């Protein structure tokens, strides 16, 4: 058994080493370098350096198909979002042997700000007592006073420059159902008592992103006819997906169960929510895009692969 384990580790190390070597060769290929230069201009060099650093410091990414790593990075580059996990804007997340693109909730806010249409946008945890009730006719939140530090839900809010505003509230129980519905890795954690999914290790950060994403995907600026709308649509469509060579997303961690989660949707929010704490600086592995995203979305950029590029 010891021999078998040692042999398996040696084989895995060989695969990881080869993947990193192939990734470096791929990045140095003229066609791939040209793609990064087209979308990032002078920032291409720093971005590629951060990509290599991320892969070399993340053993799980070294096990991933380098083509999926490049495609995920290209999606982030096109959106002009840094992939340093400590910043919390975008992540390249390993899922089995594929790398997936994932946007952080700070990345969603960044893209919303670029549209120039948002006067205020925020997401925050809700503690016990801070929401006394919600008027089921008008949707107005009746605010109360905090009774404890226990987190009971998550709220997202935005107000556009034209005056339109919208709020979305999800209880912690709703969020738990959502995570169970849309993340196989989270269900695996619960089944075997593990803590490998970000829903297990960073539940609040994932919840803030989820409630904000649901709010914007339903009511925010996502039209390709408006400034910044195309980028937001691309981010929503690509989130938690493996990006193929044709630019199309495949949602590997998404296997919805028959669970109905209906967030409460207040129409008015009398005051701006308190500023949410920064997302924990951990690599996110996670959850799938919401099924209600119906808006027309733009595809992630297609990578062209020459016959002379490295074989994977």
C-alpha cells in the first residue's frame, strides 16, 4: 500500500510538473501573447506574471488542464479584473482537473461602477434584529435594532442615477438551500464532513456575492446596448464555469436539486446598508451561476490555437 501511494504521488507530481511546463510554453506562444496584449495592452506582462505565480503556488491548479487555466485567465483579462486572490475581484478556481473562472463580489461591484449608471451599490450581512419585518405588499423593509451578532441573512441594494432602486434579501436558511442546490462540492463536504468548498470555509463571502449577483442579474444593467452592460453580462454568464476554446462556458460544479429558493424582494430601502466587510482573502472554489439569468449575454473571447502550440 505504501508503495502504491508513493507511486501515485510520483505520477501526480509528474503530471503537475508537465502541466506547468506546458502552461509556460502556451503563454509564450505568439498567438496567446497577442491575445493578452490586445485586451490588456501594457498590463499584459504583469497579468501573465501573476497567472504563473498563482499556478505555481496552487498545487490544485497545477493538476488542471492548462487550456482551461488559460481560458479562465483570458476571461478575467477581458473583464480587466486582477486574478490575485488576495484582492477578491476574480479567481481561477480548480474543480477536479479543470480550472474555472469565478468573479468575486468586489468584481461585480467594480463592473457595476464602470457602467456609470449606479449611484449606490452594496451588499451586507444582516444580524439578528436588524430587520423587524418586510411588508409583503409594498416590499418595504421595516428596520429594527441589532439584538446580537448572529447573522440571520444577507442583503444587496443598488440605486441607479435615474432614481431606480432595488433591494434583495435572503435569509441564511435560503442561502444554505441555494448552496446545496447549486454546488456539488459543498454537498460533498456536508456528506463526508469535509471543509474544502468555499461554501464551507467562506460561507458569508459566498453569500454576499450570491445575493448581489441575483439582484443585478434580475434588475441591474446588463444590456449590451449600455456602457459596461456587456462586461457584466459576460461575467455573469462565465461565473464558476470552465471556458472552452470556443469561448462557451460549461458549469462543471452545477447540478441543481429540486430546491425552491425565493428571495424576498423589498421595493424600497429607507437607508443605505452598512458597508460590508471585505471578502476574506482566500481562493474561492465554488458555486454556480444563478439559473434566472435570462438576459442576452456576450461570449467570452475565443482563443485561437495554432497547430504548432504545445500538446496537452
